[in-house]
C-alpha cells in the first residue's frame, strides 16, 4: 500500500483539516508537524515530501488538532509542555500557550474556536483564550486520579465534559461550565472495571 512517510520519528497523532478533506496533519516524535496533500482519488504512490513542514517545539509533538472555524490554523501540544497555534499557509507559529509543568494529556477546541482546553498530568484543566494564549479559566484537581483526563466541549452551550479517574481509580465523568470552574455541574462515577 502507498504510504505517507516523511518523519524521522514515530507519528504520535494526526488530524484531517475540516475545510479541506485532502489535507492531513501529522505530529511526530521528531518534534515536527507536517501537513500532507492527498491526491484526488487517493494515494497511488508513496508521499515523502509534505506541503508544509513546521518546526518550533523543543520535544516530541504528541497532539494535533485543526482549528474548527479558521481554515489554515492548527494547534499542537508537545513534550516541551507548550501548545502552539500555527498558520500553515505562512508556515509559522502564531501563539504559544504556556503555564503547564507536566505532560499535556488532551487538547480540544470549543465549537466556535474561541477557547482551547488542555488537560495535564498535573491534574489541572486549563482553558486558554485562542487569540491571546492567556489562561482564561483553570481547575486544579479536576479529577483526583493519576490517570489521563480526556475532554470535549458539548455543543453551542459550551459546557466542558471531562473524563478521568477518582483517587481510588474509579472512572468518572464531570460536566463543567467553563466560566465557573469552581464546581462541576454534574458528576458521574462509573466503575472500577
């Protein structure tokens, strides 16, 4: 089978551009992000040259998400504890989100593309203003367990759903109003299976 192969390390994540179905971005252990063009009709031969090659992270790039409302913007999370916003047309980074001191576990955009949320191994959920890169809201110990926290924004009401673990390793879901992160709106403990 024809392959897309141009990284010098393992591919850690990928995402399709929501505006151009033939563009796919890849994030790699080699600390780069590459954007690839898939020909109409699919791959017929190996592709080794990306359309765009993005450099700027100091360590492996673990997560990649295209912006939901801006055509040429992609976000990436790295082992250097930063999230970067990239303009793939200009092949440069626009904004860097900092403030994290441990591995970033998840990255998601709200439906309007105004807010970008991260979960981190330090058990803190941070919500960044997508334009300035400043922390708009944060919640330490969103889930008390040591395992990974995943999240998504829920529809136009802009509630945030997080899935994590209790201190006793019980799976747990919480729904938050991102403007008032002091207490969850709803909590559901699932099981320990």
